[in-house]
C-alpha cells in the first residue's frame, strides 16, 4: 500500500491512498488543476484514481470534489448528512457517482472503515484503510484523522497499530492563545469540535504507536498558530519521554507540506 498528502492545511486538503495502480482520494479541497498537477508529481495518472471519500463538508476538504469527480468520471463517497450539504453546490453528477456511506465501503480494492471525529461540521470522519484481499492474510493499515477537537474513543480503536498515520497537529496551544486570532475563533479552534493541538495529538500517538507503526505524517498545520518545527519538537519531546522511545522502533515523523505533495510513502506488503 502507499499514501501521500497532496495538500494539507486550511488552504486545502487531499490525501491519496492506494495499492499497486489503484487509488482513491480522501478529500479534495484543492482545485481540479492542483489535484492533477500534484498527482502527476507523484507519478499517479488520473485514470488510476477510482473514487473520492469526503470526511466532512468544510470548503478546505471539498473545493475541487465536483470538478475532479466529473473529469475523472469517478464516484464520491460520503455520509447521508454530508451529501445533504454537498448537493446544493456540487454541480451535475450522475446518480451512480453519489455513494452514501455508513460505516465502511470498498474502493480501488481497498477496504475503508469509517469512524467519527469531533468537529463543527454536520458530521466528520476519519478512515482506516486496508487491502480488500491480503496476499498472506495480513494487510498493512493506513489511518487518517484530521479536523477533530478531541481524540475520540473511535479514533483510538481505529488508529491503534496502523502502519502509517496521517493525523492532525493543527496548532500550538501557546501560539494560538498569544496570537492575533479573535477570541471566538480561538475558542472554536481549541474547543471539543475544533482542531487538535500538538500535545493532544502526541497523547493520542502514545496509544496508537504499536506493532508495525512506522510512518507518521503530521497534517492540517495552522499557518498562524503552528510551525513544522514547533509541531515536530513538541511531539518528539512527548514521545521521547514515553515507552515509545524505549522500544527503539524505526519511526519516521514528517510534516505534510501545505501546497505540494508529501513524497509517496510505500508500505511493503507482508
Ligand atoms: Zn473542518
Ligand atoms: Zn479542515
């Protein structure tokens, strides 16, 4: 399996997840042009994208979804409530391109388990992705969760032991409260339905890093209230003080670039 972020942050989010030449996108919050451009950088052809899952209806996650689905003639997977929000503005789609998702679905030969996050949209979700038909009965697992104010119990269950994680390190608590955002926005971001703070994510990671966890991509960093250096140093400090450091595992922690793709992370099959 493989994965990469195409873009990350409030200016637009999209992640490609795949297996051999089959892929799907988690969110499409950048334009059609930027989506195709960033896929090309990763050497992924448009014909190799088989669907788009929408985590929630905020514009930084759906900006390009209608145009990309039309251009590539692929289905969009979203919950019924998120479809209610998408429908008025998404433009023309064929009926078969509107797939209503509950707890799980299959796309591009991948089994996608959907779990709730805690965010101020109609609904919001993360995913755990595994191959549909593992070769020797075991599959790698990729966990994705951004846009959540707290770490939910469902997140713990789904993200535990994933080989690779793309998870939100939105802001640094000090930077947010010392910064220039209006009071209501500070309350929104730091609230239970806002975004994860660096050390909150680190506490989550302490529970999720298990088994073969090897790659972690920090995503959805705030431009104003975080920096890649702050996120990495805060999280590494917390991990170093924990059992994770004693396990001597080969763990690679990276920050997702805002506008350009992260290099393709390839997880070797068992
Ligand atoms: Zn959001
Ligand atoms: Zn977002």
